[in-house]
């Protein structure tokens, strides 16, 4: 145990480890906040879809030789998120199909662009890094950390400010519209915030594993809790806990960050499922 | 001055007309009942009044100070998902959202309104319970309580008693009548229960092959109600 602590304090002396922990926790918190809404709106896969869009945008940025690809990626992702979540009652292509379309399309086009135009010899390595985010969280600089903190703070404030409206629109959009709630506006806000979180989260776990961050804490919380508020609070706490312990384990054991965090999330889901089974057993 | 008026309204889906050239109006404090066979467009009309679906032509106007966010709505069918984690309290309170505007949290008065409507609809016992674990009739009452929270001037009810037992049905009619008579809220209700409609409503709109709009006495005399009333006439 003392060995563990001394090893940990040794690692914590490195600024990049501290940065990684801060950014990881913030992203886990943000993605779990919206996770509940997204899962309930049947947009579980939006994380996956949008991250592929972001990947496509990165490919374009690479082709255009942009040094700072963040603005372009963010803009493209936000536009796609708005298009996806705008749908509502009259949509001809519903949630899952629309996401699948955009996701597969963006991935294919992104890869195609990189393949045709990229000057880098290590193409598959590049693609792998964008998709799995293998090491990027450990290479964050100070500006990126500050940017991430600011955006997360913004996301959290927006979420708290619009919490009741998000509930209203998620629970029953038709009623919300009928009773004069500006459902379109709030859907737009949800879409923009979602896009921001996903672009952020790509730094932590890479595109392929973002969905896990969005889905697992929400689903785990929904196993046990029955009201929207308790589910939201529980999934936020759970997500932060899993991210923190996952990252510590990965630093100690030298495992890949993203996959370790997700593995911890899966373990938490198993535990919560067990709790709900036991609870139901007692109720009987 | 009427609170709601429909002028030459045509409605339909994907170019197919369902209601054509409909005219009617309701005054503040009216109790209007909409009747008609299945598929005659009653729910469609309600949705059009709420602005949820576009009109093919014509005009629906609300007047006399009734704003869009002062209308409560009880849908016939909801798109609410089976697995949504939400407590009864959260759902009823969300009915106040339309009146809250940009304010992020609910005011004391709004919580009070929600509390009163929970009381009125007799669901106090499961205020803390999870919505998805309630029976169909209990869920119906929760949604009614939510509609009442939004209904400061007018309420649109699409078959409010379809999932209720006889006692709850009688209670529901009593509740709606009280709302109409005491709180002076305009009630527009879709119902297949013509006997109750004739008993409680002031005006009746009958959709279908023959369209009728008028007071309930005219309705009973007109014969449009034939087949909808026991023995074709009022007892
Ligand atoms: N979303 C839709 N798209 C296309 N057609 C629709 C749609 N909803 C309803 N319709 C059609 O519009 C007509 C009127 O439907 P509506 O739901 O208004 O009937 P209703 O009078 O409420 O019937 P009920 O008594 O069964 O509730 C029906 O013929 C139906 O087939
Ligand atoms: Mg109907």
C-alpha cells in the first residue's frame, strides 16, 4: 500500500499526469450529464456517430494542412449534431438510422481523404490514434487543459441552468411543444453541448470509445434509481469515480487509458445490475 | 370575443384531406365536447389547435388574452418511453415549464400549483413513485395533473377517461366540471361518451360524414348524434 502511494505521488509530480487526471475527470462528468438525456432520447450512439464526424473533419483539416484543427472540427461536429437532434416528430429518418448514416459516411470519407492526400507514411497508425486516442491525453499542453476546463465549466453551467427544460423536452417533446415550451431551442442547446462534449472527449478515449462514456454511467444509474434527478446525480458521480480509478489503474499498470476507463465502467455496470437484481429480490 | 376560433380550416396528412372547411368558435369559460367516429380527425384537430401540425388552409386563432403557453394538453397517446426514469412529482411539475419562460428553476407558486393538482387528481399516494411502475389509469391521472398545471386559461383533453374505471371516470368528469365552473377554464374535450358530453358540455362539435357544431340541445335534436347516444336520444 505504501509502495502504491509513493509510486502515485511520484507520478503526480509530473504535470502531464495531473493534467490528464483533471481533463479526464471533467470529460467524464460532462459526458455523463448529457448521457442520461441522450440514452433516453434513443441517441445512445450519437457519441460514436459524432466522433466519426469529428474524425472526418480532422482528416479534412489534415488535408488542408491546418495546424490548429480544433475550430474546424468543433464547427463541423456541431452542425451535424444539430442536424441529428433537430428531427423531432416529423422526421422521415429516425434517430438510429440517421446516426448510422452520418457516422459511416463521415468515417469512410475521412479515411478516403487521408488515404488519397496524406503525406504521412504511417497512415494506419494515424487512424488508430485518432480512433483510440491511445496516448493523446498524456500529451496535453497547458493551453489545452485550460481550454478543456473552460469548456467543461460552460457545459456544466448550461446543463444546470437548463436542467428542468431538458427534462421537459426529453420526457415528452410533444407536450412540451403543446404547452408553449421552446422545444426547438432547447434541442438545439442539447445538440451544441453534446457536440462540444464529444469533441472534448475525443482527447481522452478517442472516437471509438466515447459512446462508452456517454452510455455506461447513465445505464448503470438507471438500473437502480427511479427519478430523473437521482439518475442524473448518480451517473455523474459514478462516471467521475470510474474515470478517476480507471486512469489511476492505467498509470500504475501501464495499460491504455481509454480502454481501462471503459473496463471500469463495465465493471460498475455489472455491480449496479447486481444491486438492482438484489433489490428486486428483496421486494418480492 | 372568442378565445378560440377556427375559420375554414382544412387539415390532413401528406396531402390527404381529413377535415375540410371547419368553422367553430368557443368563448371564455365554454365546455366544448368533440365527438365523432374513430378516424374522423378529432385528435388531428386538437393537435392543429396546439400548433403541433400545420394547417392545409384556413386559420386558427386564440384570442382574449389566451397565450400559447397557457393551454394544457392531455394527449390520447403519448410517445413517453416505457423505461424513462421519472417520478410523478417531476412529471407533474414539468407541466409548469411553459409558464416558466427562461427562468431556470420552478418558483414556489409553481410548486404549489403542482401540489394542488396532485391533490385534485388523487395521486398524492404515489407522488414519489416512478411513473413507469404505475397502472395505465394511474398514469392517465398523472398526465392529467400535468395538463392542469399548464392550463391557466384553457385545457384540451383527448379522451381523458378512456383508461379509467367507472368511479375514477365519474371523479374525472366532476373534476373537469369544477375546473370549468369554478376556475373558469375553457375546456375542450374529445370523448366517445356522448351521454356524458350531453350532460356536462355547453357546446358540441361532431366530426365525421356530417359535421355539426352547436349547443347540446340542438345536437340532441339534430339527429347527428344517432348511434352515439343510447337509443339515439337523450334519456
Ligand atoms: N401521423 C399520421 N400520418 C398520416 N395519417 C394520419 C396520422 N395520424 C392520423 N392519421 C389519419 O388521420 C385520420 C384521423 O386521425 P385521428 O387520430 O385524428 O382520428 P380520431 O378522430 O382521433 O380517432 P379516434 O377516435 O380513434 O381517436 C385517420 O384516418 C388516420 O388514419
Ligand atoms: Mg383520437
